[in-house]
């Protein structure tokens, strides 16, 4: 191949790669976080792999919280959810 054809091929490959990356990123962003139930799945009220219940369990282990402390945190979280739901209804 001559250098002109080689440069054209490199340009075509780079443009194809760039277009694929742009389209792939757009598709990934359009799909959201996914996962489980709730707003956006994992980060919402659901208890998916990265849901609040899982995070609380991990923190409780790390901080060596008692069952009473975990229950108090869950109560605060529940109250916050209820308040947020009321606000969303308005």
C-alpha cells in the first residue's frame, strides 16, 4: 500500500472508533443506573446491590454498630423517605 491509502485507512479507523465511543456513551447514559427498584435502581429506595440497606449493613460492620444503633438509623431513613414522598406529591 502506498502512504496515502495507509493514512486514509488510519483516518477511517479513528473516525469509526470515535463514532462508536460517542454512540456507546450516549446509549449508556440514556439507560441510567439500572439495577433494582427505586429511582434509578441502585441508588433509590430499593435494596439492590448498592442500595441503602446494603450500605448500612457494610457501615454497621465497619463501625461495629449495635443492633439498636442500626435500628435507629433505619428509623431515621424511613422518616426521611416518608417526608420526601410527601414533598414529591406536592
